[in-house]
C-alpha cells in the first residue's frame, strides 16, 4: 500500500508542475503582448508622439 501513496504523490506533483508550466507559458505570452503593446503605444509618451502628423487646414 505505501507504493500507492508514492504514486499519488507523483501524480499530485505532476499536476502542480503542469499548472506552474501553463502559468509560466501564459505569463511569457502576456509579457510579449505587453512589450509589443508598449512599443506600439508607449505609456506616458503617447501625447508627444501625436504631433507627428500635422493637422490639415
């Protein structure tokens, strides 16, 4: 019976490790999207960049 307990522990460890891995993948994707978004629309600098296009009169 102790073998069954060790197998249960391994199963629990695998599920937690998988949850961590999925979380890390989501975090990595989120960081990549955040970096791309900040390059497209820099926070705090957007007001200065809006003067690139002169207004048509």
